[in-house]
């Protein structure tokens, strides 16, 4: 590679001559899942699943810091750890992004189109945490804080090793890798080995991004694990064309690259700073943190001897509260602290690499990364325009020590610099998918086998995004499988549109002819075998008639037989596919002539009492043809107006549990029963009993229950609070206006409660949801597409506009919502605000 004018000038300024770039890449081969360098260096990789430490309890965080500090202090001298954290834009896989045949095709198509459009403006990101354990067979000299070492190890042929030395070193290396892997697991991290093809893919992502893209899907054929890859020099295989090295960037694989290096350490540290730092880096970056364990006694001797000298490159410092060692007295104090503790000293370097297709896009990303360093406890970064290529090389797994800026730190504060935090990514099996607040993909199986019960509680005040989240959750659950069914008992009137779009069953309790619920089944259902009735169904019908006639009366055996004989008589002449009405039962009782005179008199009296439900306002609901199809995959009982009709309320709250129980008996389907605005239901004894029964029994029926309300006291002050809370491993909490102090009774720790307090809502854009999945907490971000917004909105202005369009145009429900989504993608109010702002 010929040297550019810039490279020649740099060599004069830095008084060094660097090797050609390709020879600077210390990569020779991959054998037995082991990276081998030209210099003889070897390294193994682990992929680590981060922990959302800031959502854990204070006691858990303190314990973690102590254990991690102990882990660091046990690392042997000469150990080198190389962390690589890559974040990139990615698509969020959703059931609804395809033309899913499980739900109505046109609806699935438009929902999928909306998701794809949203991904362009609000992309998801994939974030990987990789750790490479690096060993040098020749005990390569460690850094020194005081003696300048400008010689580069890269590019030189490794000394020829005997097979014995190599095998001995490799055996020791694998032992250390196993110890670190198990130590990370003991710290609560999932850590797994990277196999050869995964290592190769990672190098391709770094060195040949234009050819291989920036994806890091580590799925490989298990048959290739452990096999030796081609014995061709990796650096020759990967680097087809040399980079173009300029002052303010270097160009490789179709991308411009820049690196921001850590120049000045933070004043103070805690776990929050690394989270804040990464959150401000953007979606596309590569963060590299290299740790080296020097010879401890030698380093302490150097501290005593050279305390009044700065590091050769001018950046020596240490990290107990990050005060620079500038005086001999400070050095003595530092040594005293080290001597009085078990802390080790470490050399640490940190850089962030960004890349883009154009110089303009690169400048934006680099500027964002540079600004982000202030979030790292007030640290300072530097766009090192003389060293972008060197910093790129230092991001490679075996070459982290090539970063020219490094800092001496104690394990006490190194704990806070390790990039080990991350949102929980959800269950192993898919299901419903969302984003975390970090914009990372999250997936959740609502019927995950780890859950003892599949029940949940949801809390959120008006305007918190509760309707949008619930709609999205139910749509994805239904789209997941044709064997997934949802039944909603609603007292808020929020599901009519969704039921219409999904061809579901919808029943609103009101005394009009709009909806009807005939409680009597088809003859073939009640009498499946000739004259022998289904005993469960027959008992239900007798009890239903008793409640209609006199709910407070205790019927005798003879009175119950009167009702049974009448039911049999009414069904006798019917065909198998026919069904009677309540009025037929009332007429049969009135005309009854069987039994003695007392039976005839009682039957006539029963008939008179039934007229309330056959001839009055209630007859419009209960005495008309029309059956509620409980076989539909989405069914809604809208009880919003039920409190206006006391007698009807008791009847419905008796019919619903029986109807649901028959559906729940089918254990081949997964059922989700939703009680929305549950606080209203819990005001009534029958409603409380209804909720309690299903919370106690649904688990055995392959069913889950989700209760939704507005504030914690709605659940905690109910008579069945212990049943609700103790049987609900899933807690969904959106923004609350009050009741935060009560969340501890739902099993949330103080840090989780603080996370709930800090939940964000941007109307028309997104809302955040705190989810506790058993013991795993995570904060989710809900971003409805325009169509999802209009399916779920309960805003009065939106509903008024929808009704205006309904009266104006003869459109289907879906067509109407699509048009509204196009005209008002974020709702009527937000559109008006935008128009006013432009005006």
C-alpha cells in the first residue's frame, strides 16, 4: 500500500514508521473456535446477555458491585479482556409484518405496511455484548504508565513456538476462558462461547462491512462447530483492498470510519453513567473497552518511583474518584489505599468507532459520539484525527492494547466502566414483540412454561397509552396462532372497532334491538344423544330460570322438576339445528297442565315472573333470535351500561361465567380472558366472584387472565386483592398519576418504582410501559402506527371525527380507519397542533 501525503506527515510528526495496514492486522487463523494472531496471540470470544442492573434493588446492586469487584481482583497478572459492544439499526420482527392468514388478510397487510413505514422513521436496534479473552504465549510485556512504548507488536512475525509451548499455552487459555465464563454466569449473566463461524462472521462485519453488511446474526450450523476453518491467512482473506487513510477519517469496505477516544476520565462514577453514555451514542456504533492486568508489585514500584512524571503520551491518571496523580503525596495516598484494600490496578482504554456511507453522515455520527462522552460522568473524548486507523485496529479482538490512550484504574471504579448493562430481551420462545426503551427488540410468550400462572395485572391512567398497548398486545397474540383466543369483559366500551375488524363477536348490554343474547343452546347441544340431555347445560338452564323468577328464593326439588319438564317439553318438537326462545319457556309454563294443581299454580306464577324478561325492555335482549358466538376467536362482552339495569346485571353475570367455562374446557386452545376497567366490575359481589373464579381456575384450563384498571388501590383494596396479586406474575404498569407508593405491594422494589415514575408519554408518538415478567423487569416502548392508533383511540375528538366520516361515507370499518390514519396519522388533536404551529 503506497503511503499518502498525510501518512508521511504523520510519521514525521510522531517520529515513527508504521507497518502497512494489512500487516498491522494481527489475524492468522481460526482453529478449534480459537482466534490465532500472526504475533502468536490467541483469543476466545463470549457473547454476554446484559442485565438491567438499575432496575434491581439497592441491596442487589451493592451485592453485584462487590462480586464483580472480587471477580476483577482475582484476574491473574497479564490477563487481557477485550469488550466489544456493537449497536446497529435493525428491523423489528413482528407477526403482523406479513400477510398473516390467522387474522383478516387486508387488516394484516395494512398493519404490516404501517410497521414497515414506522421502522424507517423509528428504527429498532440490535446490540451485542462480546467479550474476548486474550492470551500471548510469550508473556508479552504489559503496558507501563511511565515508560513510553511506541513500538507496535503488530505486523511482526511471531517467534516460532514449539508444539509443546503452543499446546500448553492453549490449554491454560481454555482453562481461563472456562473460569471467566462460569464467573460471569455466577454474576447473573448468560454467557456462551462463540464458535469458529461466529468468530469469522464477526471479523467480516468489522473488516469487510461493505461486502458482508453490518448484521451480526450468530446463528450457525452446529455441524461446523469446532471444525478448523480454511488455513488461509485471515487478514489476507478479509482485506481484499487496502483502506484509504486520511487525516479526518479512513475509508474501508465502502464506509468512512472515525473514532472517538477517551481522553479524560470522569470525575465520579456509578452504574448510571455507562447507561447514559450508551443511550446518547445513537443506534450505530462500536464501543471497545480493553482491560489489561499489569504486574501488580512492579506497577506499585513504578508508582513510587515515578509519581511526579506524567504518562509518556501525557495522559496518565488513576480512577479513585478520578483525581489525577500529580504529586508524590497523592501517589503515596493512592498506594496507601491500594495497600489497605484487595483492589488491583488495571490499564483501561475506551473508544467508540462510527462509520457511514458518506462523509456528511459520518460527521453527524462522530459529533454525536463525541458529545456523548460528557454523559460518562463528565469524561472527555477526543476525535483523534491522527489515529483513526490505529483505533480501528485496536477494535479488533486481539489488538485492544494498540489504543495509545490508556488509564490506570482500580477495580473499585472499573466496575462502573464495564459495558455489561442491557435490557432483558424476553423469553426464549417468541410470541408478542415490542421494543425496549433502549430500542432493542423484545419478545414475550404470554404462556411461557416458566410462569406458574399466566395471569397479569395492568395499571395506567387515562392518557397513558393503555388502549394502544392492550390493542397491540391482543392483536399480536391472535396473530401468533389460530389456536389463540381472546375474550374481553369490558366496562369501558373500547373494543367495538377491534371486534368488527377481526370478525369477532360483540355484545353490548343495553335495552335495544341492536344486540341479543339468547341463553338457550341448539337442540343438538342440549340433547347430543337423542333424549338424554347434557346434565351440565340442563342444570345451568334451570338455575338461570330460577334467578329470573326469584333470585332470592330457594327452590324446592319439586319446583326444579317443574322447570326441567318444561325445558324438555319445549325442546321436544324442535329440529337439531333449532333453538327456542325464553318466551317459549314462559308460554309453556303458563300453559302447563302436568302435575297436580299446586304444580300448575306454581308454573303459572313462574310464567308471570318471567314476563319481566320476555315482554319488557329486557326482552329486547333475552327474548330474540340471535346467539352470541363464543366460538369466535375474539369475543367481547361490553358491560358498560349494565349498572343501569340491576336485574339484567345479575342475569348476565350468571350467564357469562357458564359460557366462558364451556369454552375454557377446550384445553387445546390458549385463551386470554381480559377484564378491562376491572375496578367497576369489582364493585359488585357477582363481578368479584367472576374475577376470583377465573384467577383460581384458569391455569388448569390453558388460559390466562389479564385485569386492567387505573390505579393500584383498584386492586389492592378489593376483597380479592391477595388472589389478584399473588396469582399474577405479569405486571404491566403505564404512567400513573397517583398510587406509586402502593406499588411495593405489587412486588416492585424502589428502583422499579422510580422507573415507573419516570415513564415517558408522547401523545401520538410513543408511550413507555414497565413490565415485570415474574422476577424479570424491563421498560418497553410502544409506538403505534397510524392505523393502530385509530383502532385503539378513545380520544373524544378522534371519535367525533370517526362518527362524522361514518355518517358521510359508505365505507367499511377498515376503509374508514385507513382513511382517518392517512388524514390524521397522530390523531385529530396533534394534527390541529401541527397546523397551528405552521400557521
